[in-house]
C-alpha cells in the first residue's frame, strides 16, 4: 500500500467528528482501493457512523466550507474536495436501479454497510491510524486480481454489471464465477437503466481503461453483450484468417480496443481524443455483420463495411446519448478507416488524396484517423498496416493538415475585388475553387486568383 498520510485538514475533520460523538470514521471506496493498488487518488471519501447529517453539518460548519450534496443520501462535501457519507440502508421493492428505497442510517454497523457495496475491492475501510477493516477479503482479491461481489445484494442495482465491465477494463482483473452468475441473473433488468447511466460507465471505460478488451469479453461472458446488439452482432462473424488470425470480428474488436489504449497512452491523448479513439475502435467494424460474405475464391470478405458501419455506429451511440461532438468524430473515423486501401500497398499517397481525406474526416482529422488505423492493424496481430499509414501522416504534415481539413485559399473578399457580387454565383465559384484546391490546381493565393479569373 502507498504511504498513508492524511493531511492536517483530514485529521482535523475526523477529530472534530469523534469529539462530536461519531462512533467510527472510515476512509472507504475508490480512495482506499487505489491506495492498495498504489494509484494516486485525490478523491477522499469518509464514511461516518453514529452521527446524522444535521449533526455533522453543525460540527463542521464553524471550521470549513460545508455543502450538502444529496440530502436523501446523506452526502456532505467539505471545501469541495472531501466527501463525507452516512451508511445507507437499501430495501429492494422492485426491479431495476430504481426498484429499492434508500435511507441513511447513522447507527448501521460497518459490516452491514460494507455488505451493500458493489465489489469487495470497494468494501475496504481504513482508519485514521492506518488500521484496516476488510470484512469481505477485498485486499486478498486485489492481490489475486479478482472482481467479486461481497453478497447477493449486488443484484439490487443492475448498473453494477457495467461498473464491473469498466473496473475489469481499468485494472485487468477477472470476475469470479458467482459474481458472473449474479450478472446473468439480473440481465433482464438492463432495460431499467437510463441511457445517461449506461453512457457514464462506457465513458469511464474509455477514459480509464487500460485493458478495454477485457471489459468487452466480460460483457460476452455475462450475456450482457446482447444489450448492445451492434456489438454482439460481431460475435462469430468470420474473417479472412490470412489477415485476421485472431479469429472473429468480436475478438478483433477487443484487440483493437486494447491497441487503442496503448496508442492513446503513447501519444498522451487528452480525455476528448481518448474517448473518440476508444469508441471508434469499438465501432469500426460494425458494418461487417451486414456485409461479410464468402466470395467466389472461398475467401471471407466484407466489402464496403466501413461505409455500412456508419448507420449502426450512429444508432449505437445515439441510444446511449453520447454527446454529438463526440459522435460526429467517431462516425467519420468509422466511415474512413479503410481510406488508405484505395491506393496500392507501399505506395505513397499523392497530395490530392491526403487533402480529400482530411476534408472528408472533418470535424476529426488525419492524426486521429492514423491512430485508429494503427490500432486496427495491431488488432490483427500485425505490427503496422500493410498500407503504411505513416506515409499519409507525413504528407499531411507537409501540407499542414494533420490536425484539420485544408483552409480555403480563395475567400469571398477575393471575389468581391474581382467584381463578383454576393449571391449564388459567388457561392458556386467558391465551391469550385475549393474543389480545385483539393485537387492541387493551385497552391497559393496568387495562383488561386489567377485560376478564378479564368472562371469568371
């Protein structure tokens, strides 16, 4: 475990709570888990026993900036950085994540409170003096890299299956068999989950996943992959073993996502780009189920699957209400992820091909496209694409369009100076000029003006 050194502020908070009558104060949740995994964590969660939230507020308000985050859950935030919670009692009333009543009970014993947590690795408590409360063997599970539910109360909230998916993706753990059975048992309750909560877990899968393919395999093992038909459709879709020795399209997708995680880390992607790359890797072959055939030579092939993947990708992302600014990038990457195959292997693309690719990719760019193509190649077991993706980036770099589409050289003001009035004719000329620019008919402003003079 990393050296546990509570700050003076945290010590003061706990001392005040004990002086005010708290029976116990335990650091809990991801903060403790990450300490044992030696992962730096700034999110401090403390569970307080023996005090109501009103009493906690009264004790701490004279000394700190205290805010009540959720009265029904008894969650209090101190100086916007430390969370205090009160043990909760959940009574199952029906199906789904809303099918139970939740109430705070400051007099609940820690064992019962911890038994309600999602996984044993999140059911470890730590006292201020460093002593550990671990009633369900969470530390041993961390060492064994096992994801396990403390009790059958895991089944009260179906979202926990998707939390398990993203935890497996983050830490590379395996889910133990009884917990897998719990996941299968509550599969019918998937429909009770809101799109926002579902996307929340997929977003964490993309932002924090180091082994995202393992998360996908867990969905398959638990049967929850059927909740995402565009993804489950990839299972058992055959591929040409010459280029895809790894197996079916689902296996390839999982390996491509793992490669995307490595590339995102290597290139130090920010959160926005990382999310886009992960989702593009996840969706890039969604067109294969509808296009895969055994051709006349007895070879499995999926003609036009990049374009055909646009509709299922859009449907998949829209169902989860993925932000449009993410969706539009992902869809463009999926549509163009085979653009490099339009030229012969080991051939350097010409300027026009790279310009037009950059234009079609907008609002995303060749830098992101290259990352997806590299991940796709690595997902086949190849070190690099047979079509040398790096040459496309080199040309794009030379043309200064690696991070965006070409900026129009000819502008409306240029046409005004040439006597062209605003209106349809100007719009037509500007469109023709941009097409000419993409084709390389001119390369600078003077050439563009001379070119358009011949068109007026």
